[in-house]
C-alpha cells in the first residue's frame, strides 16, 4: 500500500508554513541585489510610477525598512512563531509597491528583455507569500 502524501506533509497548514521562510529569504536576496545599484535596479524591481508620487527621498528609507522587516520576519519565523497579520501586511505592500512596472509595460508593447525572467521570481514571490498568508489566516 502506498502511503498518502498527506501522511508525509502533515496537514495542509503546516505544509504552507514551511514555504513562508523560504519566500522571505528569497526576497531578502533580491533586496540585496537592489542595493548593489540604487540607480538602475529599482527601475527593474519596483513600481516606479507609484513610488515617484511618494515624497522625495522615500525610496531609500522604504528599501531599508523593507529589508529590516524581512530580516525580522525571518528571525520570527525561525523561532517557529507565525505572525500572520504582519506577513499579510508585508506581502500586500510588496505586491503593490514592488510591481515591476517597466518590465511588464515593455512586455505588453512587444519588447522582451532577458531581465524579465530574472525579475519575475521576485514579483511572483510577493504574490505567493500574499496568497499563502491569506490561506493561513483564513484557515483555508
């Protein structure tokens, strides 16, 4: 008799909880890449039209704040504490402010650049984290 996948993974909630630290760690790595070139990389990784409407000097404090939040979330998740509401706020903010607008606009106008495939995991990790946090919060 073949054991079911459910017996390996435990319940579905625990299976989702395992992914959250990995998603946040991936986002920390990409955030570090943004800090390597603060003039070019934000264009690829962030929603520049939305961020340009923010007060002058908002970008660097935003990037640093999100970096420290990610490190704190990783530290908290490492202690096996699941802060669902802060995770939901973090991933919701990342989904809106870190939409790679320039790359998607270029893709829609027929200009495909190889960096799109590099940036896509960055944005998909925000969406995956948002969906995972929502599922865990709602208990679905």
